[in-house]
C-alpha cells in the first residue's frame, strides 16, 4: 500500500527551489519549478551520491546536479546528459488544501 | 554506406563516455574500445583526491560499473597502444603490430602528464595522471619525509592537500608569482594559494626547477635561483601534453590537439572524430579556440561526437566547468575567468566562503569561482550560459 507523507505547506517551498524530505529512506527530494509545479524524485543524483534536494538546481522542468552537471527530466526522472545514465526514481505529488504530499511506498 | 563498426581509441572518460553515448543514441553496430592501459575504464578525479588518503582503496575507481559496461556490448581491447592511422584504408595499427579496421574512428587518446626533462629513470620522481601513477604515490607517500611538489595548480595543490592530511608537509614550487594567476588572476590565485601556508606547507613562487639531484633515487631539487631543497619524493604537476604523436603523417590536422569542427569531426580526413583532452575546437558558447582539459568537457564531447556520428540532435552547449577538492573545501570554476576582468571578490578558501566574478567590458559574467556553495555556482553557471550581467548573477545582494 502507499503512504501519503505530508511534506510542507505550498508556500514553504519557493518556486525554483528544492528540498530534501525529512524522514524518507531512501531520501526523497521535493522540487518546485519556477512555474509553480511540484515534482518529487530520488534525493541523490544517480551518478554519484549527492543530495539534489539540498543542492540540485532547477532549470525549467529539468534538474541539474551541481557536482558534475548531470541533468534529469523532472517528470520522468530520465537522465538527459552524461555522466548520468540511470533514471532517478520519481514519486507522485499531491497538492491539497495548501499542503504538499508525496506518495512514499 | 551503413556504419557497421566504430572504433574508439582511448579508454578514459572521453572514449568510454562516447561508447555509452553511441549506444544511448541507438547505434547497434560493432563497437570497439581500444586503449593503452590494461585496466578497465576508471575515473581520474579521485586519483588526486580521496585515493591518496591513508585508508584509500587499492582498486581503481571504475568509471562504469561492470554490469553497465557489459550491457554496452562492446569489445574492449586493453593494453594496446595505437601507433599509426591510415585513413585511406581505415585502419589503426597498434604497438603489437595488429591492425584494427573501422568505418568511423573516434580519437580519445587524451593527454600525458608533462615531465621534467632529464628525469626519466630517477626514483622518487612522480607524475599523477593514471591509476598506476596513483598506486605508486599511495605506496611512496607514507614513507616520504621531504616532499617537493613542482607546480601549484590543481594537481599540485590537491597533492599537497593529500600530503597535509597525512601530516606530511610539502614544499610547492611554482614558476608564476602567484599560482593559477594565468587562469584566475593574482588576487584570486593568492586567496586560493594562502591555504598551503595555513596548513603547514611551504609555497615558493616565481622560481623554477633547474635540476634534480640523486643517482638512483632523488635526494634534492635545485631551484633556478640556486636554492637547494632536500627531497625524497618529487611530484611534478606542470600540465599535460595531448597524445597525438600516433597521428603524425595520417593527414589528421594536429596543432596542440586534433583540430576539429564544432561537431568534433577531425580536420584533414574523413570519418574521424576526436573527443576530450585531445580535441581542439572553437567552443560553441564563448568562441574560444582550444582544448579544454576538464572532466565534464570529456562527457560533453562524448555526446557531441555520438550525435554527429548517428545524425541525432546535438546536446546544448555548456560553459566550461571544473572543480577541485583541497583541504576539505571544494573549489568550483565555471566559464572562463581569463576572458574577463575581476569585478567582485570576497572570502577565502580556508574560510570556505570565496566567491569571485569575472565580467567582460559590457558587464556580462564570463567566469566565476565559488568555494563550498554549489547553489551560488549554479546561479553563476546560468548567468554565464545566458550571457547575463554579473550584477544579476546573485553573487552580491541587489542594491536598492
């Protein structure tokens, strides 16, 4: 079954920024695009252990790891350039009543 | 004709990533990855960093996990050094005399660490480029009492940092008045280099090496100003030379690297591409003609080459980017600081808060140096890519 984890209120995450969701293992990162959409992915870059919630950079609907500049599609988690070759896990996000929830299995 | 066989010469980042990118882009023909080193493709950045720590692994850090490498379904021809190219018959010959035909060739032979002339065969003198180099240093460092590092750019600084972490102080000898001045200018170069003295190492600048002393094993370094430094371990980090000697006479145009078009086709012959440290082109973002010896550049080149060979869309160009880990801090550099003038600098490397911005005469950010702040680095990277004003890069708070 799928648990729904409350992450934060909508206005607690600024557009164009990311955060690591507390208490998730493996860690999940929540992202909010400049356009206001929320996405959730694995927290670590798939190339090398590095927190994308803490330090990932959003460019439109893409997520860039600041260590080696691997890029990922926020929607699918798919890698868009080397050195990443593996997709990030993605998680369903629900926004309800001004609160953001992530479906953590 | 159909491309049925692609030969990639060079098994480091550029070559291996090219093989990966070709498969990602759907090339399903015969793929051969050939190189001089006997090791499976490994990653180089850790060699001068964590792999010099006292508890470091004695296994090479694989660039691609074994199962992912197997999944590429390529033929690895290790331990074979390419010695000549005949582009008319499309054959590469290796040092054992064997011939390797191709339909498309990718030159990814990289660069060799530059050595001090006349020091071959002298024990205790090292360079740091390959896994074998790193293994030799792993074994030499614990016993070393007097370490001299020639060159205080990134390799030299990382080596000094690794030695300091072992409690071994080193003396760095740098030809320029300030390390990295040619890349970052004297102000920022000085702020980075100060950490050596703070960490117990000695930095001598504006002086070169005249000779090394010792019969079988090095005992000292004689400087150009006549000083003599005792030494039982010397590490030379004075740049790299592109590996193009095997292309002589082939028709491939070589001038400090393989001269290439924007999509990395080698000039002078058909069906040959180049990638990584050995490839020279005009950079599609900043127009600078030259080689870029950065790890990320090799990754980018790999996909540019794969796109060109397979006829797919080229990846978006990215500004040059390099990082260095020293004394527990991470230095990140984006763009080309040398193309601009220093317009903002604050902080130090030791304080973990250095930021520096370089702009062209119109105020456009062309390069930045950031320590321990990846988010700031990424803001600068965006600004460099979009040719934004440095004042809009977020490095300094907007003034009212």
